[in-house]
C-alpha cells in the first residue's frame, strides 16, 4: 500500500518560516501529482499547492508569493517552503499523491503535520 509520511510542522511566530517534507513509498504512478492540503479548525480541507511529476505547480491564491512547493522525483519526496507565515496559516497540513487521471482531493494521504503560527 502507498504510504506518505510528513514532517517539519511546528510552532512559529508570524513572519517566520517552516519547511514541510513528505516522503512517499510504495507503488507510485509514473505520471502523478503530489500536493499539500491544509485543514484549519472549523474549516474544510483546502489545496495549498501541488506539483506534477513534470514540475508544473499550482498554488492557492492565499499563499502565492509566500509558499513554494518543490519535489525530488528520484526520492519520491515533496516539500513545502512556507515563508512570511501568518496566523491564518495555522492548520494541519496533509501530503497527498494521486495519478493525474484522478480528481484533485482524492488519492493517498499522509497523517498530517500541525503548523501553528502565533501572533
């Protein structure tokens, strides 16, 4: 079974930075999308950013210019560099992987890592 393991979450002051990492293992489609989603208390899960196996990226408007997604295809890892963090970025961040033919929001998920941004 495909497994995803996230790391890098924590507590940071507003304006600070964190780098999230996700490692995937198992049977992975050659053409796929890896991404980061987040869910804040009382909110629905939302896409933060994703990246295709070819390097194409997509970002939520709320994080454009502050966050950067990247990947290491050889190691099946995806990263999220989070800069200029705001309290509203506080959420559990989840790693996701899916074949490109599967709709966004589906696929396999990691256990999540908590990001807390204090004022």
